[in-house]
C-alpha cells in the first residue's frame, strides 16, 4: 500500500493537490493511504515549501502540478521506477 502525504496548512492550493492525488489513486486503482499533514514540524522533515507531495516518505514534488504529472508520479511509485 502506498503512503501519500500532502504537506500544507490547508490552503486552496494544498486542497487542490490533495484532490489530484486522490483522483489519481482512484483512477489507477491502487491501494493507498492519503493523509493531509498540517503540522509544521512534520512538514519541515521534508521541505519548507508547500504544498508538497510525498509518496512513501520521498518528496516527489513541490507546488501544484497538473493532474497528468500527479498521476505519473503515483504510477511510477507503484511500478517501482
């Protein structure tokens, strides 16, 4: 099972990234836990820039990419690339 974290305080950009990640998980049919991390100390373990996407404890991207990029990131993690 993938562990996906959306890092951010809950701003509209963070919520958008969370929606994109959940959509990708659903479309790909993968088993994943998607968690929105609001704690600044936890966020600082990965980055100081939010929003950010962490998959299996690896920082994958900062900011809000387009949907195809989010799906590609999750798909690559599933396939082990």
